[in-house]
C-alpha cells in the first residue's frame, strides 16, 4: 500500500439502530475499516483532484443518499409482510422512519442547491459509484469535462452542508 493510500484507510463507526425493548439499553459501538479509495470520489481525492472540503461534501451527500434509502431495491424487503386492501386497491406507501425522511429532505435540498445540470454528475459519481469516464460517456460529455463540473457541484453542496 502506497504512502497516500494509507491515509485513505479509516475506521468508521456503524450506526446502532436499536428499536423496541432494546432502545433504552446502551450498546457498544461497532466499527469497520473502510478504504476510501474504493469509491470514485475517494479515487479522485487520493490523486489530488478534489479538495478535502469537496470530498467531505460528497461523502455527506452519499451518506444522506444511503440513509434515505433512495436506491432501488434488488431484493424483497422482509421488514413487514405486504398488505392488500380488501377492495383490490394499491398497497399503502411504506412507513419511513424520521431519520430516513430527514436524510431524504437533506439529499434533495443539497442536490437542488447544486443547481440545474449538476445533479446528474453528482448522482452518478457520488451516489451510484460510477467512474468518471463512465459518467462522462453516459452524459455525452467530452473527456475531463466531468471532473470540472463535479468540482463545481461539490463546492455548491459543501456550501449547503456548511462545510469549511
């Protein structure tokens, strides 16, 4: 592992989501080791193409994306059994917890603060984890245009998140 990559291996605390009878108990925090260079955002940061502020803004946006559970599911949710109405109507909307609702609100507000035309590159690189070349190709942009546009978008969402 190179000198610069050692700085990108960090310990991250896992959220302890306690519900029901365990909600009052204190629980020892668990952590995982994360290699930040595995994400496209981390790769750009490791090579000096993003500032610490831009990287932190992207990580915050990705965190809100994941907490809000906006990504499409690829398996069935086993949280509760599907309910059908007796009249054959549509199923009720899933009941989101407060943290999910807040994260969804923050995510959409951050993307809106980036401005028109910047949400695509933010979502593709930060949330979906597409590489820069793939994102530029999908958007029909010339090579290296994505990095410039991404830095503009990350600066704007850093302002939204008040990251200095």
